[in-house]
C-alpha cells in the first residue's frame, strides 16, 4: 500500500523524490498520521493533492492527518546520520570508527559516502544497510563504499548487535452488560489494564472495584471538594483510578461499592515512571463472562547481549576433586536462573503508587545441577536513593549514576532467562513482579515458570523463621546479605541443598 501511494505522490512535479517518513496509527482517536518529506519547494495546492492521494489509501473508518515538509539535507547532516546508524545498527564497526572516518560527497541525485575501516570489517552489507536507512529519512539516492585503510592491531571486534523492530500490540476486550451511569455514549471495548502503559485521552478501562477511598481537597476558592480513588481489576492487572465527581452525578457515584463492575473513560499519563489514570466519566459494565486474557506475544529474544554479558562461573566446591558431589537426577536436563534484586523500595505493583525501581540484578545459571554462569549489574534508577535503602544495601547514588538504565539491561536479562525456570527467595511475591513489569514495558514477556525457596524450605526444614540468612546459617553458608549478586549466589546454593533433600523438583508457583 505504501509503495503504491508513494508512486502516485511522486507523479506530482515537486514530489518526484519524495519519501514517506512515517505512518503512525493512534488507536485512541482512530487517526492515521502520515509524514511526507520532499526536497523541493511546493505550493499549498500540491499539499492538498498529497492529502487526497494518501486519503484514498487509508480505510474510511480512520481519520487522516498528513504533514508535508521540505527537507534539503547537506553533507554534514548526512554524515551525522550515518554515524548514528552505525552506532545503533553496526556495533562491531562502531568500536573502530569515528565520525572523522566518514566522507560524504553531494551528487546530482543524492549523496555518496565512504567509510575508512579496518581490514575485514564492513562491506557491501554495511553500506547497503546505511543507504537504506538514509533513504527512509532523506530524499534522493545514496551509495556507499568501505575503504580499508586501518590495521587491526590489538583491537577486539565485538559481534554485531542486531536491533529488532517490534511494536507491542495493545489488547482490548468487549465490554459486557454496559449501562450508562454518567455518559450518553455506549462503550464497546476496553483496554487490558495490564497493557495500559501509554498516554492517551478517552482511554476506556473496565473492571471490578476492589477498593474505594473517598477523599477531600481544598480548591483554589478555598472550598472543600470530594474526590474518589478506586482500585479496578479486570483479571489482567489492577489500576488506581482517580475521579473528581460532578455535582449532578455525585449521589449516583456514592452508591458504587466494592464488588461492583464499572467502565471508566479518562486520561492516562506518565508520571514519575508510572501511569496515572484520571476518569472523566463512570458507567456500568463488566468484563465478558468466563474471560480468558489473550496471550500477549513477546518481543523476540535478542540475538546478542548488548550491555551485560554473562560470565563463566566456577565454584571451588563444584570442582574439588576430594569432595563427592552428587547431583540429583531431577536437576539433570534442566536449567535454572536463580536471581535476586535490590530496589529503591518495596512497591512492586504500579497500582499502589509509584512503582519502585531496580538498582541491582544478580543472577546465576544452574545447568544440570552445576552453577555455570553469572549475570550482574547495577541499574540507574533515575531517581535519588533513600537513606534507608543506602543503609540497607550499601549501594549509593554514586554507584548507580553511571550504570545502564533498565531499558538497556532488561533485554539482556530476558535473553539470560528465556526458556529457563526462575528461582528466588520470595521470588513469586516480589522479585518476579519487578522483572516481569520492567521486561513487559519493553515488550519482553517472561514465562511464569517460578520456583520459590521459601515454601520449599518450609516444607523440608524446621526453623524459627525462613529468612535467607537463617536458612544460610542452617547450611553453614556465609555471605554479604542485601547485595543482589551475593543473595543470588546463596539462594542458588540453598536451592541445590533443598533439592538434594527433597530428591524431586517442587511445583511451579
């Protein structure tokens, strides 16, 4: 469709080299926004012709918005874009290439570029990839070549990292038993609360009220006003809804109680890293009977590690030739990732206010009953750490300020975990909620295959309590508590000891 549309646009005099820069669908307003770029000056009547051409190719049920701009790039602009593409798409080449190694020459129909590279690095595939990216952003033709002019002396070339484009689809369900309470328009569908990670107007959610809080505030005229906080659950997640009632409908709203199902239409916005939802209208309605949430597809597993790479691990107790190590049969043929987190706080559910952030991940991979790899990193939470967390963990703002963000770390952690059973101490109620949330925000859907060492220890041991350090003392394991990598290692050792006692795997949580 895009090619046919573009071919027709290029028949216009001043749009012969035009490109369609982007096509974006706003699901909330049902509007398709198209951005067109040309390198020649054009008149308003031509802009209207472009709009009419694009309108023909968009289904009538959608609104259409077209933006047309003139952009005549120069050599410096092209050079900057080439360097950006290399850093994002060709990691191996970016290690050895600076912006000064790129030469750009303007031609009659576009640009030619040359890359000064080491022997064996780069080639037609790289140049074609860069040219294709340039064609998506600028008008004209682009041709590039690599010139070998460097020697590979003591420079280690990393594997090229492959960026995977993936748009996470938002899921909706049909609203059942809809009845107007405040509104006048029937709402047919509602977004899954678990998928509500975007900003928008007139966003419709539907769920059962699990909590109601009536509160008051003083407005600018020094008058006390009432507002409500509802907690809604639709079977996929919970959401805190703030609602400021109208005077004419406040008595109806006050009849709502815990257990009622409502439909809210309102605004979602990002605030301090979490979605804040404010309802404008409240009506009645329910999720469908016997509702089974549609399985959300996951973004593909990254082909390469990008920021955090696992390290080989060898435990002296595993390799001590004088110590007999018996691996239970149930561990053979299975791979486990035992992990622990340090966070900015205990709030692991967005509905309970601002979601706390991960500041450290520590993990170990157990293969066939033997600890084989480790995964460890600080994460920049992009917020100041509380004195309580600093005192508890020993992690300071200085230690995390230059660390990668969760957007950089979680794809690597997802790759490390994918397909394996996740193990942790209180993992089901805490750690998994964090990694599931932050992976999910990036489109990576973790399999919920979890084993928790707390219920396992409660089943097999008779102790005064089942804190990590108490169980570690029972097995005579010493460690630096409240650091993720240390806690993860001890949890891995405890897990192996418990399985030796049980001689079978516990049920998944």
